[in-house]
């Protein structure tokens, strides 16, 4: 698999995730951007709906405040699962999506 893009290191830097990539590029993606772009089915479905101006935050969401990861685990060699401080933990972020979000955050 020569030429395959992969993260060499991931670390928390300030308010985001810094990734050093195998092609020499380093990206930093804010936690808020990662949480807002969660790829799980329920979040994807929620984003497809029109915004609800009367949506009430759950007590967990209020207590959590700004999105912060509480855990980040590799899923095979192709993705990372992030557990968030609001209790959400079903999003699996493919490596390609992490790179895309990092580049969009520049």
C-alpha cells in the first residue's frame, strides 16, 4: 500500500486535534469542527433536517459545554472513534475525513 496517506501522530493541541501526516503535512482541527461533523448515522440524519429553532438542549449537552474528547481509539488502520464529553460515542472518523476536516480548518 505504498503512497497510502496515514497519520503518524495525533495529539491534543489547544482546542483541537493536531495530526502529522505521512506526506509531511500537519493539520489542526478544532474539537467543535470534529463534533459538528460526526459521521455517525444519527448525527448525519440530524444534520439533514431543517434546523429546529425551538430545540431544547439535553441536560448532558448543557453540562458538557464546549465539545471535548474524553477518549480517542483507533479502529483498525482506517479510522478513529471519538468519545465526547456530552456522552456521544458512535462516530467513527475515517482517516480521509480527518484529513479533509483538517485542511478545511486552515
